[in-house]
C-alpha cells in the first residue's frame, strides 16, 4: 500500500507517493535529494536529522513522512535561498565550528530555533540547547562561540 503526501519543502510544493512507513529523513534524502538531512543514530539521540516542521524543530528520523502531509518543512538548504550565509552559518565557519560537517545541519536547525526564542543567550544556555546534538569532532567550544557571536550579530542588526 502506498499513500500520497504533499508537503512544502524549502518553499517548493512536493507531491510524492510513498510507503506509509517511510521516515521523514528518508523522504527528504531519497525523494527530495536533500543531503543535509543526516541519519546518524536513527533513534533521535544525535540530532543530525533535525529539520523544522511547521516552524518547530523535529527529529526527522523519528517522524513518519506521512505525518508531514500538508506541512511546511525547512532544511539547511532552505534557510539561505539567495546563497548568502546566515549569521549563524557564517559564525560557524568563522569559528571553525564545522569540522567534518556531519552534525552541522542539525546543529544549525536547533540553534536557529533556540536563537529565535532566546536572542540574548548565555554560554550555559547555549550549551544546554546543544546538549541534544552530538558532535564528535569539535569539542563544542567553537560551536558555542559561534552561536554567541551569531546572537550578537543578529542583535546588532536590529
């Protein structure tokens, strides 16, 4: 049995026939060609598969694609449609918070939501918000510094 779903993905309407058991991560990678959506643990623990689903972060490895029918999905590919890096992306690059890049997309999506809700975070708040994302390369300090600088840049723009 297959079903049709029609989410909006990064500003584009997508209609696909899928197996009802397909995860959102597999849908985004296999059907939409979005390589930023990574499946590290496939248990929701590492955060690499994080996307925005109707404006709220979601672990796409734990979400069935069928539940996203009619929803708006944003991945890293959709946050800078003109190609210009966001403040967060730029600061991650500047602070060398990227390393291998496997976890970066999930971290960007989580920190994007975090900074919308908390535009003046402390270092401890950033660390707590990052606690659901596993990075095996950076030791987190560069990521924390990048998030704090991105928050400053965004505040200065206002």
